[in-house]
């Protein structure tokens, strides 16, 4: 921490000068999560928070689609992302042409698009979802067939929760969560009996089936707080366990984790640079933003 202290102090001072707030995803490093964030959360919490920000500037410590979502929901604000290359394998897997192709294949079926997508994909979708509300949203739609884009595994996990619907999906995946296998989890459990295994729903369904609980990053944090297991394996991005270990001293976080190279592009140095120079402003074409806002706002309204 000592080497980070000057950055943390400088950023916290600059936040006041620029009238800025930092919205940080649960996958940020502890230096960001604990040192400079004004608000931390999962994708849904960050989107809702973006609608409430009154400060002039939002610094999005997360990936590009999260900054775009903040800009879509609160367009009068300056939204900065400290590294424009903080992408996402899911967001990169689909374009509006992909959505059009799915609509051609399944005429009349509504398109439920994961927030892990670019604004132009959201703009051609009927409604968005996150991992915390996907099943609830799909279940509430009237249609019997529902198109889910772009995460095939989230869609397959939702299909198990909403068995009375036919769910079809785009074949995107998260490079962090697709690496886990059910065999890994079984072997880990065998060698470490008593470990509570908690998986993110971007993992393949056989991995989720092997886990004791599955939920969004907020869902995972809430579960560990409520249950306080002696040993917990978080089948998700590495920073999650580091960020919450301090507030859960009786829980031993064990097992392997995977790093998201996109999330890890956001560093204290880049946050300082971006806030100091006011660089990395995210812009969304107003017509695209207007259409994307409808899909994101529908999701927020249905999640209340
Ligand atoms: P949530 O925080 O919404 O669970 O999403 C995880 C994720 O991978 C975001 O990129
Ligand atoms: Fe995208 Fe996966 Fe990284 Fe989340 S963890 S930003 S879904 S690549």
C-alpha cells in the first residue's frame, strides 16, 4: 500500500477539484476498490448509480461498455474511462448485424441483450439484462421463444431457471469464466473438503451445476457475507476475493482464480492521468444513445 499512497492521495484530491465521482466494478484491484472508489458494485448497481450521479464527472473504473452505459443513462455528465482499450470478449463477439441475423432466424422473438455489449448492439435490442436479473427478465416476457445475446453460457444457465421458455442464444463467451471446468471444481472439492464453491453465471452450466451457489458479483458478495463459510472458492475474477477478504476475516478464500486482462487495464496511474488531463471521455452518438437508453431503462424498471 505504501507505494500506492501518493496516487491514492492525489486522485482523491483531484476528485474534489474536478467535482468527480469514481464508480468502480467489483473486479477492480483493491487499490482502486478500497482506495479511491466512491461507489462499488456489479453491473446493475453501477448502471443504477450512474442515473443518480450529480457530480460533473464520472470516472468509470471498469470496462468500456460500463462507461458507455453511464454516458447513455446520464448524457449531461463527462464520463471518463482511464483506458479506452479496456474491452470485453463478450462485447466484442457481437455487432448489430448479429442481432439482425438472430431476428431473421427467430422471427418475432424478443432480444434480451446482456449489458456486456456496445451501445449500438443495445440500441437494436428490446431489453438489456445483467447476470443479476437475466432470469427474472426472461421469465417476465410474454414470448415463448426468447433470443439472448451474446453470452451463450448465461443464456444456458437462464434456460435452466426458466424451463418453460425456449431460449436461443448467440455464441459469445467470457474469456475469464469459460476457462473453468466442472472437473476442476470436482477435483478441488475432493482435495479441499468443506469448501463452499461459488460461481458466476458466465461460467458454463456444468460448472454452475457443480457449485453451491451462483450469482452476479454482488450476489456472490452477499452470499459470502450471509453464510460466512470457513473456506470459499470464488469461481470468478481474482480481485473479488482480495477486495472482500478484509471485511470477512473468518473466511479463508481458497482455490484458483482467473484474471480479466481488460479489467486489469485500469490502474491507479491511468486514473490519475485521465482525471488530471480530463482524457478518455466516452461519447455515444445521440441517436444510438436514445435507442440504447430505452433497452437499459426497461431493464432497470423491471429490476426494481
Ligand atoms: P456482474 O458484476 O454484473 O456480475 O458482471 C460481471 C462481469 O463480468 C462484468 O464484466
Ligand atoms: Fe468481459 Fe469477462 Fe472481463 Fe467481464 S470478466 S469484462 S465479461 S471478459
